[in-house]
């Protein structure tokens, strides 16, 4: 019943305002007359009694405004009045109205565009299997943030980490691909064997890379190509597997073709283009003299990010103890005297990967 009465009152206040005002006037008059009669009955003259009642109540108009302020639907009514007033003003100045409407449209369009970009860059999950478990390993070394890893560190992390699996790396750049006398610049990436499986990449034709077969003597003999390159240069010919192409000064055979929609979404520090045309098997080695290698890995089932980072800090300390010349001495990367401070040696930090876009191709 209370809800029904409330709805009736709201309807009356919004659409039968004159009736509501008339009813309010009658209620106020009855109240003033009742109070005046009470004072007259007590012996006060009628005109003085009425004047006193009006003074005490603040006046009829004041009472009416106070009641209207608490009416159900008052906010809606006020907003509607403001809208009507604004429309009348805009109709009187149509040129100004056009500018206002165009400005609002542009502002809303820009806001929606920015929201769409933010959603695409920051909020959409990575298009890989179990994306919440994929992490990038930030490497700070010799007082340089995001210095990248050395190959020997990648190999040892694969062996020692119990919180991470599929520890992998890539090295990106550009090269010249030549086929049947025609050349073009392409993006390329050298990757460890488990890099593409980590991201769930599957070949449309052929197979994935295997460094034992495709890079037996640190000289690649086979490559993968992207679905886009396959379409662009080979007209989507299914007989492309086994064909020989030249990449820079190396003759290699095509071992497989990746799916056309496969893309890389890595942090900017990885300097990796989203679209890689050519994939090489990377020859891993235990060297620690050079860095700059991005590391990707997956949290093992049940492992947390904090557990992985605690373990990585322990492993970093082990590396420094086992190879002091590389991390605190005159041997290795960035080994100037200024970079040999004990507090600036090596730190690994696992960070959950997020979907990001890259406009520029990767650099070696």
C-alpha cells in the first residue's frame, strides 16, 4: 500500500502539478485557520491572531516552498524545468547551439575512442592458454633496469626454478628475405624451443622448430614463417614446406607456417613487433658476457607470483656467488668500475604479462 501511495503521489507531482498545488493551498489555509481560531478562543483579537500565526509559520509562500522541496519527484521536476529552459535558450541562439552540440559530440566520441583503446590495451586478456600464469622476467643488472638476461642465466633458470616452467627467450630484429630473385625486409625472431609452445602457437602447415634438428651447429637450417608472409610471398601455396629461401646470407628451408592470427603481445622492454615474419631456432649457450634477452615463463600449477619472486631472488644470489667476476668483477657485461657496486649486481622480478601493442619492429 505504501508503494502504491508513493507512486500515486509521484505521478501527481509530475503530471498533475496544478492539482497538487491546489491541494497544498487548501491544507495550508486549513492549518492557518485552525491555529488562528485557537488563539481567538484564548481571547486574542482575530486580526492579531492571524498575523501572529503567519509570523510563526514564516508565511504561506515560505511553507509552500518548503513542502515542494520534499515532494516525491522534486528532483525530476527540477531537472525537466532546467532542460526546458536550456532548450529555449539554445533555440534563441541556434548558431551557438550548433557549436555546443558539435563540441559535445566530439568530446563523447573522443572519450569512447579512448575507452576502446584502453580496453584493448589494458583490460583484454592475452590470447594465449592460461594467460594469468604467463610472466615476463625483468632483469636488472649492474645498476641498469630492464637490462635483459644473458643466455647462461636463461639456461640456469630453466634448470633451477621450481616455481616456473617453460622458461624461454627470444631475440628479435629485421632481415632481408630473398625468394626467386625478389627481396623484402622482414621482421624475425630467434626463439628457444619452448617459446612458441608457451604461447600456444600451432602450425597451419608443417611443424614447429626444434633446435636439435634445425640448428645443430649454431647455423639455422630451417625456419617458420607467418601466415601473412605465406599469403603475401607464397600465395598460400600448401607445397611451400621444404622450399629454400635466403634470409640475409643464409639459405634455409621452410619447416612450417604459423596460423595467420598469431601475434606477440609483450611489454615494450622486449622490443618485439606484434607480427613476426620469420622465426629461427636459437642456439643457446652458457655465456654471461652479453645481455638484452627477454625472458618469458609460466608459473607452475599452484605456484604464486610472490613465491616465484622469492625463489628468483635466491637464484640471483646463487649466480652472483658462483660467477663473481661476471656480476661484481671486471668480466662480463657493463663491467666498468662504476658498475661494480655490491648493491647493483643482479635482480630477477617476475611480472604478470599484460596485453600491449607495439608499433615498431624489434631491434637486435
